[in-house]
């Protein structure tokens, strides 16, 4: 059974750094595109970053709002996905979800973690 | 970037009603469009992908249609557990984008 579990969230001051982890089970991370998506309190969903699968070169994409500050990465030996966040701003406060992409006659994001709260505040 | 809008942003309906939500894109793209249901405090749940394909395990009262720049999610015979917020998302090109959401509330 597929499971995604995020960890590493918490309270951090503006300008600080935090690393989120997403532990995957029931499938191999490197076989899938993986996303980080966030949701600020009371707001809608915002795509943050994607990591393409090994077959497509392990390349990355970022939202303009986080490019240069956030880095998505993957540890294949531990089946973990990361989001390294630096130079954090108050507007980065949100619940962060990791999510799995699948292609089945069309792209879909079929599994999501439960989400982890990041609060950026002094 | 492909911008998505949704209408209505809020919808009040009764159990048994038929509900339609529209997602419009700022440019034409192939049908890599998905629909999610989200309840408070929970992760989004995939309902529809490829604009019209029902995700496994999702009740058949949910359906999707559309192409190009206009897509719709229809819920036939709304059930109590369907009161939630619904989002569309395009997976056609980066940056991936979501619609702003449609909240379906109890009349």
C-alpha cells in the first residue's frame, strides 16, 4: 500500500532554514515524478516544486515564488524526498504536502501525504 | 503560465442536487486536467484525471468533461459527504497551477 509521510515542519524565524522530509512506502520514489504542494491557512493549493523520475533525468522544476530559495532532492537509498527551504519569509507559512505523480492515459497526482505545518514568524 | 479560474467560487446546494463546477484555462492545452476534493484539515483527494477519467474508488456520481480551455466537474445527486472544496489543476506544463477552488456548502 502506498504511503507518504511528511516530517520536519515547525516554527522558524524569517530568514531561517528548514528541511522537510517525505518518507515513501509501497513504491519506489525514483520511478515517479514527485511534487511538493503547499496551502497557506485558509487559502488554496499552490504547487511548489517537482522532481522528475530517473527515466526523465531526475530534473527539477520550481515555482517562481520559491526559486533560488528552495531545493527539492531525493535519497534513493532511503526512499525519501526532501524540500530544503532557506531564506524563509512569513508568506512561506503553510501546510506542505508531498505528492506522487502517475501516468495512466493522462497525468494524475494520486497519492498525498497528510501534510506538515511550517510557520515562519518572529 | 496557464492560469485557471473556477466558477462559482461558492455554491450552496441540497442533498440530492446536481452540481456543476467549471474550470477555465487562460490558454488551450491538452486534457491533463485533474479535479480534487478537499475537506478541512485533510489532503486533497483525486477524483478525476485526464479531464474525464474517474479515479479508482471514486463514486460514479462524480464525472468530468471538457477540453481546450473549459472543463467541468459534475456531481450527480449530491451526498452529505460531498460538502467540501473542489479544485482543478493542470498538469500539462510547468509551472503546475491550481484553480482557486469552489466551496460546496449545505443549503
